[in-house]
C-alpha cells in the first residue's frame, strides 16, 4: 500500500501554505490575489506558477483549512475556516517557540565567548 500523505492540518505547514493562511486570515481572496500576496509577504522569494498555487489551494481546501467563499462568475474566492484558524495559530506558536529556543541558544553561546 502506498504511503498516505499527511494532512496540512497535522502540520508542520510548508511556508507557502502558512502564508496563504496568513493572507486569508486578513481577508477573503481569489487565486490571483493570493499569488500577489505570497510574493509580497515573502519579499519576492515565493513566486508560484498558477498550477502549483491551485494545487496548494486544492490541498488546503481538501484538508478543511480553507473554503470557497463565492464565485463572481469569473473567479472563485477563498476564506479561512475555523480549523484553518486553529492550525494557523498552532503553527505560529510552534514557530515562535522554535525562534525563542534558537535565540536562547545563541544568547548563551555569546555570553560564553
């Protein structure tokens, strides 16, 4: 039996998925807006082609972290779900803890030097 993929809800999130959730926590958006927001929030280091972006959106949707918020006939918009907000909060806390630990180690090493 082939291995099953972990749900994004089980974390940790790839940076691109994390930034999409951060963007949708601020406001609903359609795919093109999300792509622009990813580029802005990553200072241009993340530039997903449309196919990769929509595969990522599909996975986030499939895992229940985002949902469709409507279709104006030309484009579909997305919003974060309650589960998506919990996962985003948990992932933010996990990363803050890692950063704090790294800073503590770095500070201890600087004091020894």
